[in-house]
RNA sequence: GCCGGUGUGCUGGAAUCGGCAGACAGGGCGGACUCAAAAUCCGUUGCCAGCGAUGGCGUGUGGGUUCAAGUCCCACCACCGGUACCA
């Protein structure tokens, strides 16, 4: 027998799978489909991280197993290739992002293929390919037509030194990540997508889905639904009203002042009447230059300015109350104004203390001298609702407010609309033009894709616009509507755009008539199982559910939800327990592991490393252990002493148990315990010293999804014509997974004192009788009073004595 | 702060429903093979006491429920992730 030459074996089988198209699939009406999806990688210049193969292997195992169970399995791969890191890398190395991307994809493809995943490579998609982004642009146009894509003026992070708009993650401690200059907020017209219109459905439809609980919880909390009321507070001596949202209308008598966000439009509207406009503008100016970071550092120190010269009117207590601006009130949430109830809201309390405002308790409970009282109690100091509980008072007050025309019931979400434009080059151009006469005009669908033009430089222009703005002959165009002169939109889409629908393109990747054919969509959707990182829970996962629901509404897809099931994997850290990074010098390159130990070893180790959902540290010793296991399996070939297809009596139990456990564990992404079981089975074979062909083959059949190259090779060495990938997944006999005799521990007063052997399934009373006869029992209970005996069938016996 | 999660030998980690804690690995120690080493194979390995049989202790801490708790309940501590004054 030759030694285990993994390099040769792996190259051979990868060649066979490639040549034979082993894992390529078509729709097969009438055959059960299974769509298994992993998050496609971002092809970074660093290449594959050892974290990628962890989740890819786990789902590859499921795919390989389910194919052998007769399912028509789609397990695709692609590349999420637009995005900021590539653009920045391109700027640094002065290479076109397209070239960088192509190189990276080649690199990733080679790496992924070297690990032997059973992807259907014929369906690979690349989001930066015009054939692909044609349909990303098409979806945008549909959103635009339905009013879900709109323009809005808003503040962005801007680096005055680099003259570039920055993503939140590029702002570190209030400074620009690249040059260290302080970041400012700058107003910019941005494209927005109306995801908030879908907020309620995005919560409600989670009920039906098989998502791991913490994903559901995080999405629900992120969307952040709260129920309350909008109430209008008149401004004295004007027709103006200040709208506030509150979840606690019961406390309205305690609303002793109001606060509006620094950006609130009331300020400009009331300019003439404000006696301290200068102080107010200064505060506004200051707030504008504060980064998000600074705002969050000053949680305790409430700042603000009172609007001198105008007063609001509390429509229920009928008192005149002052108005302040303060940056603890956010323009993006609710109406950008609050009624402040210092007695029952901690932030309002802190502000009232700082500005000497009146604190009126309206719910009985702890006194409100030191802090706000937020608990339950009876309503006090509130003539219309005194004596009610908080819940009753909320209902009653809402009723009063509605009856008197002072406001309405309101449901408010934390979720904000999706800021969809980027002043960047490496993204999908937004397919609209700006016409002086017609306004914003969408491109006709026949003109898609709107190709991203080449530019000289990828740097943002002077005023912070996208590099596209500098290409005047591209920007200047004609209006599709009136034929007059018009300018193209120069913003591009965010990286999230392409990844919001890629799973649909896999179904029919070369279709130029539609994003995918109806036949393909109807056959394959929804995705049966989607695995990805927890970090994508509130952005990518939510965004793609939103797009899919939209496509459902316009009749493109047949189901309201894209993913039937969602699971999530943990990170892999370096050997020292820290995040892998070049600067820490703890990066493990999967290529080296494949070269030195083989792909099968890498796959085994990635699965054996620990609980799939948890964060784990890499260990080179662990890799060596995985290799040792595979060597032991390889060497079993010389231990095969019989051509019999049968299992010997003494191995029957562990073999049937292994078939049961390994299959179940693979399905639950518990590769670690599945492999532990296969190790135990291998150890049992070594104990025995010689095995039959049937025994060796069943191990290979079970091992195949994790170590496909080696298992196929040995299977072929045994003279089999067919490949394991064409065999049926083995079945087990339930009766044979159970032992005939069971050893029961006997606890006396909670401590295991001795053990007794009984036939499996023996009647409780017979067990009890036999127990009482035993000498061990007698010696432990002598001179004591028996209280009770508990027999848990085939598990244990518990005796209580006094 | 809030939300979510985690805490088990020297290390990574096992332990369907509340039923023998430590499976399976790594590392250590001992042995076989070898001139020797590596590799391989076999044995051993939670901690404390004891030559031993054995006994005691033991799943972050403190309490509780139970015949029985890593698992359930209450209070707390530490760490990790998400989020940022959400009215």
C-alpha cells in the first residue's frame, strides 16, 4: 500500500469533479430540491481567511450528504466584488479596481477549488460584472417607480483634508482613518430606500421562519417597534404646532418643557421671534461638527440652549412650557422633538437638573429627587386620569387626545431608511439622469446596463462628489424623457446592493431577459438553508429580506421570504486568542495548511475545532491531530482481512450507532462530535486488529462529506467502480443501536455507590426487587430506613434512605 | 447603560428531556519497536489524601428547587459580540 500522498490524491479528485461536472445541477421537476447557500466572499487582496472554510465546509457536508439522500442540491458560489476596500487598494497601488478584482477572484477561485467544495462552479456570479449589475440596476428602477427610492438631504461624514465622504467604519475616534484629520458632518443629497415601509412585515414574517433565535431577536430589536401617540403642542401666539412622539402619554401632565433636535426646522421658521438666535445658531453649528463619536461620549453631560421668545403650550395640563434645543434629541427618530417628562425619564431628568426645570411626579413610586422613576404605579397629579394604573392611563389618555383632536395613535420604529448612495467609484452606477425640465428621470430599461466608465483617478472630487463627476462627457447626456440636455447621477450604489439578491441570479446566471427565469425561480426558491455571520444580521440579512419582499410585491418571486432557515457560525481567532491580522503576525494562510497537511486535513480540523456557533482559536497542534486521524484511516486499508460486506457481531453496535449519530450531527452542523464518533469507530477497528470490507467501506461512506478526496481514493483502491458521491447515504437499524445489557449506576442519597447490570427494558419492579437482593444494596442501607427508590429505566437507580 | 451570548481538567472541547461530568482530541508521563531518533502502536492522565482498596472535592461566585442540577429559578462577577441618549 502506498503512503498517503494527499497532494496527488486531492489534485486527482478535484480534476475528476471539474471534468465530470459532478456537482453541476439543473432543475428536475418532480425531484425534491434543496437550495443550500453560504454567504459569498468579498474577494479581498489578502485572499481566503481560514474562517471562510469553516462555514463552507459545514454546509458542503450537508450538501454532499443530501445529494446522496436523493435531493437535487444547488450549492452555488460567487463573488461580492464591488466595494470600498478594493477601491482603496486600487488607489494605493494605482491599479484599476477591475484589474484588482479580476486578480483577487482568480486567487480566491484557485484557493476555494483547492479545498474541494462541491460548488456548482458553472453558476458562479460576480456582482461587478455588467451582466450581473444590469439587474441590480433594474431592481433599483423598479424601487424608484414604486416611490421606494427617493432623494433626501442629509449629513454625511466628510474628511475636509482628503475631500472624501467617509463610511462610519472609516471614522476612528472622530478622525479620518487615513489622514487623521477631524471629520465633519456635511450636508449632501443622498439616495434613500424606503425599508421602513416594510418594518412591520419584516418583524411579522419572522414568525414563520426557521432562523436561530438570536438572529430573530436581533432583527426585531433592530427594527425597534414601539407603540405610542403623536401629540401636537401649540406654540404660543402662532398657528404653529410642535409634533412629538411618546410611548408614555400617561405622563403628559409631567411634561414641564420640550426639547427639539438641533436640526429641527422650527428654529428657522421662528427666527424672527427668537431673542437669542445667535446662541442657538452657535449651538447648532457646534452640534453639526460633533461626530457621532463625540455625541456618545457625553452621555451624562446634557447640553442645550433655551429658545428665548417662544413658549409651547401643554394641551392637557394647559400650562405654558419652555422649549430647548439639545443634541440628545435625534432628528431621525420620531418627529425630532420630545415632550420632556423629567420625573419619569432619566435623560429628561438629567437635563432638567442641569437647566433647573420643574420636575413633577405623575406616577406614584420611588421619589424623584435623585433619579427618574420609570416603574409602574398609580397615576397622580393628573386630574383626567388620576388613580389609574400606567397601562390604563395610557389607553385613556390616547382616547382623550384623539377625541380632542390633539393627536393620534402612532407606531414608531427605530429602523431608518437605507442610505443608498455612495460618492465612490467602485459600485453600480445609479441609472437615472437629472434633467432641468423633467427632474429625476430613470433610464429606460433597454439602456441597462449603464456601464461604469473608466476614470483617470478614483479619488473623490473637490466638492466630495464621486470620481464619476469628473468625466464630463459621461455626465453630460440627454434626457430620455424630453431629449433636452441632462446630467447623469454620479453617485454609485453601496456594496449591499449586489448582495441583496445574488441568490436569485445563481438560479439562472446568464439570462439576459430577466434576473432569472420564472421556471428556475419557481423551482428553487426559497433558499432552504442560508448560513452566514452574525455580523450580517441587521444589515445584509435584513436588506435582502426587504428587496425580496419588494420583488414579491411586484410579482417577480413567488414567496414572501427568501430564506427558510438561517444559521450562523463563530469566528476563528489566531493561536493567541486574538483576531488574526498582519500586524499581530498571527494570520494562518489556508494555502499553507493545504500544502503541508492537505485539504481533507484542513476540512477535518475546521470541523473538529469546536462548537460551530462559537468563537474559537486556531491551533496548529489540532491540525496535526486531524492529520493523524486521517493517516489512521488510510492505514486501515492494510488491516482489511476479509472481503465480506457484513459487519462482525462485536462491531455491529458501534457501526449502527455511528451511522445514526454522524448523520444527525452533520445535519445540525455538529461536525466536531460527528468526527469524534468517526474517531471512536476507527479506534474500535484498531482495537480489533482486522476488519472486513463492509466495515471499512461504511467508515468511508460516513467520512466522505468531510474528507471527500481521501475517502473516494480508498473506495476506488478497494476496486469499486462507482464513486462515493454516487452511492446512497447509509442507513441504520434502530434495534442494532441499542445494547442488550445496560449497566445502571445506583445512587444512595445522591451519590453513585455501585453499579448493576440489567437486561435492557427490564420492568421497574423487577429491577427494584433484584436491587434489594444485592449485597451492595444491603451493606449501604443496613440500619437505615428506606424512604424511596426511583428507577429511571435504562438510565439509573436512585435510593433515598434515612 | 441597553440587547444578545459565553464561563466545564494543563489546553480545544463533549454531555437530546434535569439522570454516571470530562466523550473525542491536543499536551504530559510510561512502555513496545529502533543502534538511536522521528514516525507508528499500546497504556496512563480532573484535583486532593492514601502503597492500596477507597474516601473527599469538583462545571465563574453565592443562594434556592429536586431523590438527582453544567443543565431549572433568584442574586452577583468576569469576558465576548451588537448598539448608542430611540422619547
